[in-house]
C-alpha cells in the first residue's frame, strides 16, 4: 500500500512491534462518547487485557498479514490520529452475527478518529487505504455495520462510498437496538 500525506499525516499499515500504540488508540476509542454504540467491547473489558493480547492483536493485523490489516493515520511525532481494520471473511463461513458469508469479502471494524481530526478528510483517507488493501487482496465487496442511532458514523461511511444494503442485525444487551449493514462494491 502506498503511503500518502494529505496534510500532516501518513496513512499506513501497522507493524507488529507497535502493539502499545494499538492498545492506546483502542482504549481511547472505547472512551469516546458514542463508544457504547460503536463497539461491541467496553473500556472495562479492554483495559484489563494482558500485553500478550495486544501483541497478538497487532501481529495478526500488521503489514504483510493476509487475513486482516489494521491501518493508521500517523501524525507529527508519530502520534496515531485514527485507525480502521479490514478483516477478510471467507465464503462458506459464518459471520460475527451468525449469518452465512456468501462470498469472500472484507469487513471493516474498529473505526476511530480522534475528535480533533474529525471532519478533516482523515476518515475518508483511512477508508481509501482500507479499500485499496481489500481490492489488492482480491475482495470484491467490503462491508461494515453501524448502529442505527450512530448518525455521525453513518455520515462518514456514506462519504467514504458505503451505502446501506438493507440488512439489519438486532443487538442483545449492551446498547441494544439495531445495526445496519453498509457496503461498497469494487
């Protein structure tokens, strides 16, 4: 993937040894005011995970990995400004909600941009890099799920080229409610 610098950041895949930054940004994301709508994990669950968890998480999603890729926007001084992860879902498997996966596709998860960078074009740049990785990996469709009440995220996803597919998933516990599937075709 080519690094781009549309301003004061570079978009790139993470490296396995960057697990402390993976942990820091994930914990920050889980403290966001809409984290209860955006993530299926809580801050209290994540903060207690051992370093080995974060090391494994980073290694599996690092540059060169084939089944998952975590992409970050790195700003001045190496500060991570935002991230997203693309997971390859193989046809014939079952997804996180128990539905059959009908074709090989990407699933975007863990989208987060620091509040001071929202509206700057950074989210769109992260998605462009994630889609570039997905298309280079031979995927023809990429999807994500967004809570029906998370209008801010829905707007960002539409700007990145995603559109509602019509599929919904009802959530039990936590924030409850309904998740909407958004997709983009190659």
